[in-house]
């Protein structure tokens, strides 16, 4: 056993190797130092049996992971890490079993969470255990053989109605150019906000960047995947909507914003105003105080209006149109900027009412012959 030595500051020091790591212990007396060594040995034995505390591993994982996550995804990741800490914060890594995790996911399902939310929570849990195995010499991952609960609801994005689509097509003036880019080119909102005049040339849209709002402020960022970088043809309806609109605009200017892209609030206000102008907004049921009072002293409130549909639903419409026009899956994948055509089919593309009517007529003719 190494001998104790007295330091210049009067403290007694002793070194011990515990679980393969050399550690230094200090105290005013040899008895105090030995007590610290004994406590560390017990703690190491417990840690070896139960694994490092889950909460410590989760914090270490997040410290390393956070800088690698895009701003727009960071909040969602952080929330899932915090949920995991609430579930298993009092356990060691080896104490948590597949059954424990499945029980928590089943509770999420019982509370009405959809497939994507539960799958995302499972994914983050698995990443925490992967980090433990790779960085802290862990030796198991209870998520490996875990299956998600059966029958989870999978919410699809609603396509705009035929009436909504007609209204958008009829109103491409002013801010209507923004929804036209989704309707006729299938661009994401961030991609539209990042468009500069120079990105429209030779009859094509060069999709090469996106705007991500950091709180309210626009920041230009790279696209999420290599497949998102693409060239999309400017179809005739979009050509008509663009006619003369960009004349006199500098090549570096953003189509929506000018020298800088729209802030988040500027976009939201413009979108709501557009939807109101075309008769596609509704009373949300929410109210806020105006800061004024009526003549009889009552507080006055203002109605909060909401758009009937979002810009992203028009990207959905573009995908549905690709399917209806029998564009091949590979070409559709390229136009939408997806890494996998299954993403397009699963979350966007669905049969339109007119296509169902057409199929009905064809089938009736077949069976009636």
C-alpha cells in the first residue's frame, strides 16, 4: 500500500488505484483520508454493479451531442433527454431493463402520443446507451431488442382541400408568390425563405440553402441532407406568377425580405394576412387584451385569427400531384428532395378526391361491361 505523504499545505495525501484509475485523496489526518478511500471503494463497487448513474451519462451525452444538432432540432432533442432523466434519473445504467423502457413508452402511448413522438423518445434513449458503451466502457443497450408498442397512431399531414388549392392558384399576386413556390415547386418553407434572385436562372430553381429562424431572427444554413440540394424546374404556372416580379431586384436580394430574409414574425404576419385576404382564416377561439377599455370600463379583447392551412400543406399538395400525374418514384424523390421515396409516400402523397372519382368511373365501366 502506498505510503501517505504530507503536502506543503499540511494536508495528508494518499494515492489508490480503484477500478483501474489512479485517484488522489486528501485530508487533514490519515484517518480522514482512509475514510475517503473506503467510501470511494464502496462507491466504485456499487457503480460496477449498477453502472454509472443514468442522469450523469445523459448529461455527458447531451454535452457532446448538442453542438452537432441543428438549431431547429435542438429543442426536441433536449426535451427527450430531459424526459429520459425524469424516467431513470435514480437508476444506474445496468439497472434499467428493456421492460422498464417498454413500460414508459406504453405510458406515452396511453397518453395519446403518436408514433413519431414515441419512436423519437426510444431513439434518444438508445443514443444515450450507445454513448455509455462507446465513451464510458458500458456493456449493454436495453433498447437494442425493444419493439415499439403496437397500434400507435401515425398522423399524416393533411393535404389542402380542393377549394383551398383553387384559392391559392387564383391568388399568386403579392405575397401569393410564396405559396406558389410550394404549390408548383414543392419547396420547404425554409428553402423558399432562403431564395435569392440569383437562384432562379435557366428555367430552374437552384435549391441550395435554407433559412432557419433562431427565435425570431433568420439565419442561413446548409440543407439537412445531400438529397435536399436539387434543381427544380420552374413550371408554367410559377413562370406566370413570377412574370416581371423580380425585375430590378439585385441578384443577391432575397425574394422574401430584400437584403435579409423575413424574420419569423414577419413571415407569420404575412401568411396570416394572405390567408385572410383570400378568405382562408378562422377564429382560433383565443383572445388577447388590447390594453384599452370600453366606455363602461370593460376590458377590450382582440380576436386571434389562424390560417386554415399552412405553407407546408402546399408542399404536400405538390407531392400528391406528382403521384396523380404518375411521375416515377425516383423522379418524385429528386423533386421533393427526399433521401427515400418512402418518406414522400408515407407522409405526403395521397390520392386526391378527383383521382378517386376517376378510378370509380373506370372500375364501374370495367365491371359493367
